[in-house]
C-alpha cells in the first residue's frame, strides 16, 4: 500500500534551511503505516533535502560550506541561457539531491535523536515549495 501526501512550505531562498521533520511525521502518522519507508521529494531544480542536527550554528556552517564550494558570484553558463542569476542554485541542489528515504518503525520516522529532515532552498528568491511524501 502507498499513501501520498503533499506539503507546501514557504521559503526565503538563498540557502534557506527549513526544518520539515514535523510535517513528515504528521504524514507518516496519518498514513497509519506501522512499518515501511517514507520517501520525501521536493519538486524543483533549485532545492534539495538532507538530514542535519537543526541548530543555528550548523545552519550557518552549512550555508558557509555551500558558498565556499559553489560560490554565488562567479560565472555560470546556465545564466547565459536564461539571463538569470541562479546557476549556483542549480549546482548546489544537484549536489544535495531532491529526495531522501527514511525507514518507518512503529508508525514513526526512524531518525536519530538529533537528526531532523530539512529542505534547503538554494534559489535567489523566496517561493512556495511542494514536498511530496510517499509512505510505503
């Protein structure tokens, strides 16, 4: 059996890191699936998902890391095609990936004590993101 849920989240862009753990937990609870997997997917090519210890210092570290390895203010050929400013956003998102899977045990996400699921929006503007949760 598969149950699918859609979650909308407003973001600020510019490597905005949003904790979506509670939203995913609510979907899992609502699914009533006791044992299985939650596949979480963000639609769009400038956002990604990962797990972190969601605390202010790590949020700053993660933003600094992406700026260091994929800086915003260098030339990106993607920007020549569309005359926009988000070439770095696409590369950052492709590195992070748009999906992740988490086991479900006893109708709960099997996350570690300090592990939260986060949406990272790399685009250069805020937007409403759609997250699709498939509970199997």
